[in-house]
C-alpha cells in the first residue's frame, strides 16, 4: 500500500522504517498535513498523520477525492481529525490508543522536579560560573497533596510515581477505578475539592468538547496560590489567557507545559533564526516560574517503537481487511 507520511522527523522516521520492513511504500513528507499540502498524497491509499496535522473537513474532502481511504494516526489523541466528516466520506481513521504511559508520566514528574528545584536555572548558572544558591529554594514533595485529572493508563502511572514520593494523591475521573484507587491509597474527589486541596495539579485527559479549558479562570480561583500546574496532555485543556492572568497576579506557584493550545506551526520546528510570532506564547516564555517544552513527553525509544509498530500494523490490517476494532475511531 502507498502511504503518505506527513510531518515526519528524524526521531520517528527510523522507527517507522524498521516497523514497516518494506511492507508498504512509505512516502515521507516533512510538511504538516492540511488543505494546502493534502495534494501531496496523490496516488496514495493512506495518509499517516501526527499530533499537529490538520485533518479537518476541507482537508479530508481533498484526500477523499484523491482516493485516500485510510487516515492512520501516530497518536492516541484524535481531536485534530473531523471524525464525523471522515465517516461521511467512508474513510477509516485508526489511532495508537496506547504506547508507553510511563514515557509521559515520567516526563511530567521530570518537569515538576525541574521547576520546583530550579534545576534548569542552576544548570544555566554554573555554565556562567555562578555558583550562588540564592533564588533556588524549592519544596519537599514528600507529604504534599497531588491532584490528578484523569486516571487512564498515563494518569495511573503518574499517580503511582507520586505515591512513591510519599505524596497524598487525589484524583478525578468520569469513570473512576475504585478498586485500583483503594489498592494504591488514592482518593477520588470532586472537581472543586481536587482544585482546592492540590499543591501540584497534573492533567492526563484527552481533549474533547467537555474537557476543553478544564482549567479556566473559575478553576484558578479555586486553587492554592502555590500550586504547580502540569500539562502533558493537550494544550487546550488550559485556557492560556486565563493562565497568564493568574501568573501575572502571582495567583499560582508555576506551570509546567509540554503542550500549548496553539502549538501547531511552532512545536517540532526550529525557529531559532526567525523567532515566534505568537504573542501569547511569547508572553508565557517571560515568566520565570513557567517551564515549557516542545511536546516531547512521548519521546522515548519504547514509545516511538510502540507507536510505529501499531501504526504499521493498523495499515496492514486495513489492507488485508482484518479486524480494526480497538484502533478505529468512531464519531
């Protein structure tokens, strides 16, 4: 099968080639998928998309007219795809429902430790021959209350790591796993209690219409002034202007962001020569208590291997008319 693989990078191409093992004809494209680049899929039966590709209604119509029948996502999230329109066009959409929950959970903890203990600042200082400790005071995680929004596999992994630090862990989920929670001494609570009690708050839910802007002005008003907010899920889980307002008022302790609401066109790109034109992101970068990384929480050998293997397996199953249940996304 001929597959147009959009938004490819050095870090994932090699894993895809190994997983593919010459099963399919992969056409690697560095450009992101949108209605302008969709024509590059001409002659292909499938396209393979990444997290910041844009498979909206207009893009899908162009792909369908070109004969594309399958959208194979290299991600668990699918908020960037118009699933309803794909279904109307009789296009199948498959995803990678899980790859390595530990990759994302461990990275979230790494962000927390870095911001709290000012590790990034200390690293920069010593390279400037500044060995002062002033301004590098953090706090013990042991005994603190950590709130977790979403207890899927990533959320659970994060909860268990934080329990290992000796933290009290509170959680919120629309489908609580009470047996797991009792076994791991984790307490499910309401949204209001979670926000009010947490010293650290970490987001681990997919982006849906109901989770969009889970963290807004009203949520910030409930939180402790020292709370550290972590987002390794999707950028739009946080209302970014609301976050900036809270940071300007010193109403929260800090934020660790691996994702950003308008990251498409910025993250995964080298803009060191030209800079960024996004004024909101530029403002976020000015806060000393905000740590931003470029959507890299998934970036481990294990996760990349699992993503590639599942993606190629999905394409092969589609070609062979085999069962795609568990991988196919329904509207």
